[in-house]
C-alpha cells in the first residue's frame, strides 16, 4: 500500500524557516517524480514544486522560487521542502504527492501538514 | 500560465441524478505528438486529501466507479457523474499537466440535496 506521511509543520514567524519531510513507503520511491501541493484554508489546490526521480531536475511556482527548495533522499525514501523567508501568504496545508507514472498528475497524496506563518 | 476555469462553483443535486461540471483551459491541453489531453480530475471529500479520479481527460483510475466519466478535448472538458450517490459529496478539481506551472481550477463543490 502506497503511503506518504508528512511531518515538520507548525507555527512559524514571518521571515523564518521551516523544513517539511514526507516519508514514502509501499512503492519504489526512486522511480517516481514527487511534488508538494498546498491548500490555503478554505481555498483551492496550488502546486508548489516538483522534483524528478533522481533529484536532478526541480520545478517551482514563481511565488516560491528562491525561497523554497525541494529535495529528496532516495536512500531514505524521503521528500523534503525547505521553506525559507516565509510569508503570511504561505499559510496552508502542504501535501506531499506522487506524480503518476508518465504524467504530472498526482496519483497518491499524503494526509497533509499545516504550516501557519504568523507573528 | 495556463488558467483553468471551472463552472459552476457549486451545485446541489439529488441522489440518483446526473450531474455535469465544466473545466476550461486558457490554452489547448492536447499534445499533437501523442494526441493526449494533459488533464486530470480530482475529488476532495471534506477533511480528506484529494483523490485522483481521471487522467488524460478520460481515463478512469483503477477502483473509481464507472459513474464518473471524463470527456472533452483541447480546451473544454467535462466531468459527468451519471447517477450521484451521497458519498460523492466533495469538491472536484481539474488540473492541467501540459506545462509548468501545473495549475488547478478553483473547484466545483457538489452538494447533495
């Protein structure tokens, strides 16, 4: 059974940093592109970043470029999102998601982790 | 960026009824080399993570009931639920994966009368 379990969320002040982790199991992690998708309270879904199978290619939405870094450790079956210079508008639930084979759709999602940026 | 527009924003139907919802993209999602539309549909039930229902505009994921039907091509797409069940209460999102940034529609909230 595919499982994606996020951790690392919480309350953080504007301008500070936070690092999210996503532990993957039930599939060969290194064979799949991975992503982070966020959802602000009562809002819709917003893609944040994606990473290729080996980690050599990364993609970001414009609003997080230069502030967020997606990475992965295939030996540990773990996906990360380093979030720096956080802003109030980054407040959201962050989902770890697996890219479906051969597409940039998302076929499995974690349960999500809440990040609140507030003073 | 490719803008995804979903309509209606919400609709209420009775169990057993047929419902359709629309998703329009600001540019074509049809890739000429493979004739595939780079569009997915997701269902997000209250308090849950999204679930992939349909990819390539019309390919139902394994285990998804056949009452969920995706159709359309180019810039106009439709998700049809042929006979709504109470458990279909959810927000439905479309997503384009033709190009980055990957973008979602704002969702259609389905309510059961």
